C-alpha cells in the first residue's frame, strides 16, 4: 500500500493578488510545508523576462525549477501561452521519476491558450504507472465544453481502465459540470465531493466563494483533503491551494 500526498495550486504567475508583489520565495516555502509527493501547478512561467526586470529578487531559473529545487527532483512543464516577455503553462513536480509526459493543446481560441499536461509516474509496488493530468480550463463555457471533451477522449484512449489516475487543477467550473461528466464517462470522483458532498470553495482566496479548483481520482482511496486559504496562503495567489492524502493499494 502506498500513501501519497498531492497538491494543486494556481500560482498566478508567482505574483500576489492584484499583482502587487513577486511571491515565489514565499510560495516555495509554503509548498514545502505541505510535504506533497506530487504537485500540480497552473499559471507557471517557464520564461518571464518582464518580471525579472521589474523584480530584483526574481529567480533566474524557470519558476517550476525554482519551486522544485531540492524537494521534487522530477518535473514536467507544458508551455501553453507565449507572449513577448515569456511564456506560461502548467507544471507537475514529483518526488518519483516521470517515465513519460506530453502536453496536449486544447485551446478553444487564440485569446486563451490551454493545455493538458499528462505524466506517467511509476510508483513502488504498483502494477500500473500513476497517470497524472494537470489542467487549467478556459473562462467561457463553450471553450470549457470542448476542453472537457478533449480530456475525456484523451483518458479513454491513453489511460488503461485499471490504472490509477489523478486529474487536478483549475477547472473554472463554478457550475460543477465537471463532476457529473467525469463520473459518468470515466468513473473519476472529486476528493472534496467525496469527503464533504461538494467541491471545495477556492476562489477568491480572501473570501472563497467559487468552487474552481478540483482533485479528481480513480483507482485510489481518499483519506484526507484540505483547503489552504488562511494566512499566509491568502497573501500569495488569488486562488487557495488544495491538498489531499490518497491511498494506492
């Protein structure tokens, strides 16, 4: 039996709420406190020349490498949005080796670049690799519907039915269309919905009202889930972080 702690967090490109401060150093400390084995991150900058010029203490490394340093030796980054001063996307940080990974473009239009970052992570004593998919879906319902359908098709085609799986990230899905679709099509269940009856409120972090961020699992037991919206988390991003303890038997 393997126990995994995982976390998901929209890090807002390493900037505080309203983009007033660069908070990557604080963010790294908070993530380390969670002691997660696998971390799903959204709005991660792989290159940020503009921020580097404006903030003296901005790290020279890509944000995912800076955050992973010494704790998560394995990581994958899916570049989605490219602009003059850099690019950003999703990242997965892992204590376990990542056997393979792929980033699928699911952008609905040119104004919102989105991707599905899919990693396969072999775990000790597991008969199948753990499939991890980090998502950040669009703001508009039509685009989200196409992105949900792309996620469903990818999982049906590329993930064996008996393989353990985690799909986590920022779904921008305040009407909770995702849970019905993913449960019906893929037998995925949301961690906080299983524990508390509803997904967690995670946005905006100062007074969380909307259930935007999720952790869906299949083939794993759910032991614990926690929302990180209190001080000092409420000084970092505009989203709360979510963590969960999962059991793989």
